[in-house]
C-alpha cells in the first residue's frame, strides 16, 4: 500500500508487475491474472476463467453479439453489461443524484456519480504509470487519454482525411471542418476496437469531464 504524501490518495501496488490499483479488492482481482489458466491466442493475455477469455477475445474478433432492441437504434456491444448501461440512454433515467450540498446533479450510472463526486473532494486515485510523470486523474478514462500523450497513440481517425486523434471528443471537433457534427466510420471502428463504453456512452451531461486534471 502506498500513500501519496500530497493528496493522501491510497494505491495498492502489484508485487509481480507495475500495475497499481485504487482499492485492495481490485488488486486481489488482478493478482488472479498471474496464475490464470486460460490464455488468449491473439495476445497471450491470461484469464482466470473461460467466460472472461471469450469476452476478451471479442476485442480481437470485433464480435458484438448484444444488440440494442430500441426501435431505430443499431448499436451493438461486446458485453451484456454494456448493453444494459446503454439502455439508460433511451429511458432517460438518471437515478444517481449527487448529495453534495448545493449540487444535485443526476447521472445515469453509479460510476458516473462516483467520478463526479471526486471533483468535489479533490480525490485523484489514478496516477500516470509513466516514470517521472506525477500527473493524477479523477477517472481511468482521463488517465487513458493522458497516457496517449506519452505513447503517441491516436486511435480515432478521420474518415475524410488522414488526420487522427487521441480522443473521440477532439475528432468530433475536427469533423466540423468537414461540415460533419457526428462520428465517423473511423471513430466507430476505434470505439469497437477499444471496447470502452465509458468513453463511447458518456454524453456531455453525464461525463466526469468537468475540468482538466492536474
């Protein structure tokens, strides 16, 4: 266990690899991967059970067996839980309300509320994994975007020109140059490859991107 001397944030370091986690439960779950029996034939990543291996394999094959049943919606998902989260977009239900004094903002999902609450508390439990970088983040999606500044990864290509971008949001801004306000085929392909429902499903009203992490 490590305690940040400035923020007081607690992280749990894996004794067998560089990964660290905000909770002990997450660390225990991760440790299983070091003794897992099922290995992905595409990338050699290992899993504790066959169900998780099959679910992971869809990131390589592109299979999306879970289709939205809402009339006119063609979205499909790799995981059933992602489909359930998506269904809330159609229902308009926002049952998770911030109880911070004077706030009252409502969210579709409990994880959105948890991330939002950290803006009130200042908690940033997700450190950048790159040596020498002391940036910390409110949520994993912000950290994932930041990591691309180190790696140079740009998984969101424009379908009209050769430009590519680190986030879906910056791609959407770029698309206005071409007179388009919606996503491109390239962006959709990148989302399917990454399998990141938090980035694909968050709208401006529900996302935790209320300011820049420092």
